[in-house]
């Protein structure tokens, strides 16, 4: 997919970028994905996310999952590395509602899973889910490579892990910072 944007004033159900990795034609996702008043249920790519620039992925409510893997497969040691280069934020509309049930939905990232490095800043109200995620019981930020950037969890982490080969800095990013204002 070439650079550009997928944007709606409501919700986005699924964005799937599929290519045959064995044939070398999995070009990946190079578009901003923005749902300022809704949710993004799923972003899935058999190639990298943010191929020529750092993309922006943002939802007013929740982000169900962002994954880079082979179609229909779990990430394993044999999965080729597919990086995510994105600033990701969930809950940008968190302060716009007084409905308690809606506030529990707002701002969650349930699963970010990558077979490569993840670069960029990640911000959310909460990480994981009270219930099973879209992909079973896995929740959190699961990265086979490095995480380079800031991770901000403004409220809670529910049944979620943050796993990476390392969390560190690089020459072009400020030192990463993981913050949790309230973790239960």
C-alpha cells in the first residue's frame, strides 16, 4: 500500500495488507490509520508497517490489535522480521464522554504484536483487556525485536505483558520512557 491515509469519523473494522512473503511481494502498510471518534478493531500486515516513513495509528476509543505476521499464523522463531514504525495512540476521545461504560472501552490497546522491531511512541489509557483478547488470552505489547520509543499507559494494565528482546534507544529517537500512572 502506498503512502496516504485511511480515515473515518467513526470506526474501522479491519485493515488487512496481504502479500506472499515467499514471493517477496509483501510490501506492507505505509498509510496513516485514523478513527478519531471510534475504534480500530484490527490492523494486520504480512509485511512491515511504516515502510518509508513513521505512520500514525490513532483511535478515539480502542485499538483491538495490530499484528505483523504470516496470514493466519502465530509469530514464531521462523517468522521473518517485520517492523512496525508508527506512533500509536488509543483513547484520544477519552475525555469527551461521561458514560462510564464507554470510558472503560476508551483508550485500550489490547494487542500489539510484531515479529520485528517496534519504533515510535505508544500511548493509551490502558493495555490489555478484562476479557480474552481477539487472539485468545494474549494481550499487551509482544515484540520479537526491540522496542524503541516511549510507552505511556495512563491508567491500567489488564492481563497484559510488555515483551521485547530489548527496550532501548537509537541515534534518532529520545531515550524511551515507560510510564504507568495507575497500574492494578
